[in-house]
C-alpha cells in the first residue's frame, strides 16, 4: 500500500489521540466532529481540514502550530524509515544515522 499524505496525517493524529488517552468517541465529542469522520481521517480515507485540526488540537493539549509540527515530523520519520529500508534492501546496509546524513536530515 502506498503511504499517502492523508495516511501520514491520519497516523499522526491517531498517535496524538492515543497519547492523550482519548477514544475516537471522546475526541469526536470534545472536538465536535462525527466519530466516523475521525475514523476516516485516521485511516487516510478523508482529509482533515484546518478547521478540524484546530478543533482537535486543544483535545490533545496542544496548539495548532504544535499539531502541524508533529504531523510534519511524522511525515519526515516515515520518509526516512522507508528510504532507509529501501537502501538496506539494496544491500547498502547504512545505519539509520548514516541514512539521515545521506538525506541531509542529520541534526
């Protein structure tokens, strides 16, 4: 399965929800978004609008800027991991740190 931007955003939001000890039902109630919409966003079947993200952010104890940064980091981590996995399959056998340097992501 190809990992799309919708899937990456959905996974990040799912992790934030779980780390906040919220069920989909709890998040739906607090953010005033239907539970089925939350499920579709988390599965990547639907795009989360900025309005929805702004309503979810306080439920996670975060501001919208922090939510956006966490989504961006989740996307970077996913891209890094997939690239590293591909390089390993090609028998380049780079360590994760070496792959980060190769991609210019080293800190």
